[in-house]
C-alpha cells in the first residue's frame, strides 16, 4: 500500500474528504520526523516505537575492487514493532 492508497482507504472508512486525510497523514509524518531530528522517541502503543540510533564508523570492502573503504558513522531511524503489530 502506498500513500495514495492509504489516503483512499482512510477516507472510505471515516467519511473524511481525501484532501483532509492527506493533510493529516503528511502532518503526522512531518511530526515524527521533527521529533526524531530533536532526538526524541515517538511511541504509538500497540503499533511501535520510532527512535534514532548512532551507527559507529566501520571498515567495509568495495565489492568491485576488493579495496577496503572507511564507512563513516551516522544517525539512522529505527522502528521497534509494538505488541498489536507483532501478532500478524
């Protein structure tokens, strides 16, 4: 399911106009991104938890040349599945 299909599905289930549902979904996504950028966790009970973790720098290998390369550390988003979602 992509964003358009999600908007259509929610609109049908709730009776809310598609453009309003799209605005809410986009605001939801931007709010999660903003919270993660500030270093906060976002927990949706039963669904899961979004958080940010630090990946350490490491050494990798270029598959074409076999040469070792340095992979710098970075922050990445992480999602931990919640109890309701894990029952699938």
